[in-house]
């Protein structure tokens, strides 16, 4: 991420609104797209502004996340075999889907919200919800909640980094991205610990 690109992502730039909405939307279907990085960058770029249009950027990011999650659900619902080959053909992908199926049975909507912050977890969970016929009436509000929490968090982390390094946007961006990475790692470790404890409990029976 260059200083030049960060300077382009201002609150009055059309590019900012496109990035805020499109990247989180497409990231659900193409997980290689860095949606969290994009929203963090928007937070860094607008750190010195109190323009009320910042709320529009956050709303677009949340809306894009919500739309992407529901698109992934529909893909799982209607194109399960194809999507399974596309997203989960590797051993790691198959492991993520198996984990998503098991954990959805136990935690439901809470898992959908938490996995918005787990690397690769968003696609695995939303696709699996569609593939196994998870109820839409529960899926839709869960993804709406997840989108709002995630967009607010990512934008806030970016603004925090931008304010900490005013005048050095690249440094603020690196700090914010590092903080976001630490949070993602912590959530992933917590997920693994819960999984290990559950396996130990089942093996003890």
C-alpha cells in the first residue's frame, strides 16, 4: 500500500465508495481479495477527517460484507458440488468445511458472526450454511450483525493507526494492519483451543 494510493482514498473520492462496497462483496466469493486490508486503508486515509460521509463509507462496507455473505450462501445452496470443488478441494479447505459443519450445529448464528474475523472462515461458514440448508431467517440477521461489527471494527482500527502516525500514512497503515492481524490470530487460536477441548472431551467419553 503506497502513500499515493492512501491519499486517493479520501472521503470525497468516488474510489473510496467503490472500494468500501465492492471489495467486501467480492471477497466472500474470491477470498484472495483483501477486504479487511481495504477497509483498514480507508480508515487510515480518513483518520484526520470528521466528515459525516465517513458513516456512509462504513455503511457501504457493512452492506458489501452482508451482500457477499449472502451471495456465498446462495452459491452453496444452488451450486454446492461446483463450489465445493472450487473453494474446498484442498486438504485445508476440506478441513475448514468439516469444521464449519460441526461448529454450526453447536453455535449457529454466533459462529457466523465470529467467523467474519477468522481468515478463510467467512467463506467456509457462509458457503456451508447454504450447502446444508441453514435457515435463511437466522442466517440473514446474523450476517447483517457480522457486517456492521466487522466494518466498524476495521475502520476504527485504521483510524487509530492513522491518528497515531499523523503525517506518515504508510506507518499508520502498517500499525493498523498489524493490530487487525493480531486480533485475527487471537480469534483463530481461540477457535483451535475450543476445537481441541471438544475433541478431548469426546475422546474421554
